């Protein structure tokens, strides 16, 4: 965000303390405040109620978890142009460290709604004005304010208006300056509706195939019931069907048809000569397999719509392990791109104003958050390297002398001690140092890269 925007936003100090009320759904309504670029500025057809229902779908829930997990565990570092001893860097680090887990968790709701608003709650910490709380606001009853040029001018919730210095907006998939963004659920909304329709059809099919339809063939005329009364055969057949429908057995007369003599001459069996016939209509064949394939494909589309290749988290039918790894790499790359956006928004709305208020506008941009992470290949190399080195105790001294072990361990997510100096201490005068072959480290690197003999 440009420095002149910072100057415009922060000419006055922000209000201290919390200003918005308890968050309850429905003050404005559930219509998502998105801009449909295909129809002027009309709200999109998706709504927050629909988005919340969609994320309860098991496949969508899995896709959300896979998409969000890398961002929840990703690391960041506070960098300063003045170096690590810069007081501004230390102050930003202290503030962001306390806010970060809760902030990132709620920023990820921008994937659901297209945006996620916050109230920045400021307070004095000694002589320093700092953000003590990032209060997430429900998008249902929050509006974005803009000026005549479309620039961000704060948030409004009911009768409360938050100026830019007290506001924070995380936007996903912004287009044409639309701060409401676009929900990732919009990628799958049509398929989600198709999946619901398919499930309804499958339920109807299951109800049909799980039931057995009895068929009774009866002769014309009448017969005696169990009490000896003469009744029309149709009425008797109805009673038999009712008894079968309630799960009871039936008793039928073992009489022969009037044309039995003709059937005998044709060589018919005794069963064919009976006047009353009872049979059952059943669905045969594996007709339901089509529903299974359709639902599997629907699950794949739901995963893809959330930008998660299906082999990352769903059952694979074909393909290799290498293909699955490649799909995971794609998912991580997409997650990393979103995390860069998280970092960028945190710098715009959180770090820059904090630095401007406490260290002067001239310092804006000189202290910033940067994402910290490793790609899969680099991470695997570090793991293999440490495994090979730690497997041979005599290599540890070489490792500590020549490599930044703490940085490697932190990059791998390994716990480290608070000890500052991890290098090998110099031997006391007169002590004979242990021999260290020059090729130890080279051999370790070769083996870690798979090039060892």
C-alpha cells in the first residue's frame, strides 16, 4: 500500500478501546456483499447462509482443512532495513507475535466469504500506541466504506462507523478494486447444488431397490375366504397384498386353473396350473454403480473448486505416488500464494500504521513481515542432511562450525534451545584438538544428495 495512502489514513491517532457491539448474525442480512461483474454492481447470487451450509459438506470440509492447514502452520519473520537491533522491529515483533495465531485463523474466513473484516482495538502500552486486540466482525452485518474514488474509507456496522485507522479488511480474489472479494465457494456452488440433486436421486433409487413389490395373479370370479363367505377374488387379492405389505404371511388356496387340462396336454408343470400365482418384482443388476462413479467425480470437482488437486486428500484410483506428491506440491504452492496475501494485508493494515504512529511515517515500509518457508525439495534435503550428520557423532562438530544449525532446525519446525552460541568451543591451550578429516562434510553432503558411493 502506497506511503501517501498511509499519510491520508493516519493524520489523526486512532480511537482507543473496543467500539463495535457483540457480533450477532442478521443485522443487515445474509446476502453476500459481493459485486457481480456480469451484472453491474448487483450482489452475487451466493449468500453467507449458503456458504456456511456448503462448508458442512464432508468433501468441502476436507478441502477447506487442506487449504487452510499450511497457512495456520506457516512461519513469518519481522525484517527491518535498520537491522535486527532496530527498536521498531522488536516492537512490531512483540505486537504481532501476540496477535498472530488468532488473527490468521480468522483471516482464513476470507476464503469462505471473499473477505473478513476486523476492528483494530488500540491501547497505550507505556508510551507506545499498540494494537491489543484484533476483533473479527461478522460480514453479515458489516459494510465496507469507500470514498468517491473507491479507496477504502473504513467499516460500518449498525450505528457504529470505524475509520480506516481502526479497521482491517482481508480480501480474497479481489478484482477491479472490489474489497468484498470473491468466495472460493463460488467455484463449486453449481456443483454443490448438482451434488445435492444427485444425492436426492440416489435416495429415491435406494428406496426403490430396497423394497420388494409383490404381484398376485388371481382367477376371475369369486372364492371363499377363511370364514367360508363368498368374496370377489379381487378383494381377496387386495387383502393378500395388504398382509404382505405389513410383513405378515399369507395363505392361498391350492386350486388349479380352469384350463388346467389344456396345460397338461402341453406339458406344463403343476406350478403353472395353479389358479393363484404370487411373485415379487425385484431390481436386478448393478444399476447403482453409476451413482458411485458420479459421486466420486463430484467429490473431485468439489476439491478442485477449492484449488486442491483431488489426489492430495481423497482416495486415489489410478496413478503413482509421484503423481500424488506432485498434486501435494501444487496445493502447497497455492497455499503459499495465499499466505503471501495474508502477509501483505497484515503489513498494510497492521504493521504500517503501528510504525507510522510510533516511529514516524518516514519509517513506513522499513519494518515489515515476510513469510518464512521451505519448498518440499529443500525441506527433504535439510532432513536428510541432519539425519546423516546426527547418525555419526564425529560429524557434529563440523556441522556446528560450518552450518547455521538453528536456522535449519527452525525451518524444519524442530524445537531449539535458548542457547545463543551453538558453535564448537575453542579448545583450551595445550589441549590436542580431535582430528577432523577435511572430507567429512563433503561426504555428508554427497550422501544427502544421493550421490554417495
